[in-house]
């Protein structure tokens, strides 16, 4: 599966425990997203277009009306990356 760099970064953050918080308008349409790492930082590469691509491919999903997280298919699609932590 071809995944862009921004999609790969977003999946990697979600695989490490991050979430995607969604804001909706009056009609229930998603108008703004915020990808937050498990440390509380915001990921700038996660845009509405990247979010829609990942959701369309079913690599991320929301359960029970909560924030979006990575699915089993998303974990299989993400390439392993070395962690920069000491």
C-alpha cells in the first residue's frame, strides 16, 4: 500500500499512543482536526486531507464516539521507525 510521508508520520504517532481529536459543525461535518501525541504535542503534518485519506482507507477509526485511533490494518501498514528517545 502506498502511503505518503505525512500519512506515515500520522500513523506512527497514533501507533505510539496518540489520538486525533475532531471538531464538527452544526450538521455533523468534520471541519477541524487536531492530532495529539501521547506526550501532548500537536502534529503539524496531520491535515484534514491526510485524515480523510487515512479514514477512507480504514487505517484509523473512532469507537464509541471517542477520538480517532489507529486500527489493526493501520498498524500493519505503518513502517517501523527508530525512536529518537534516549
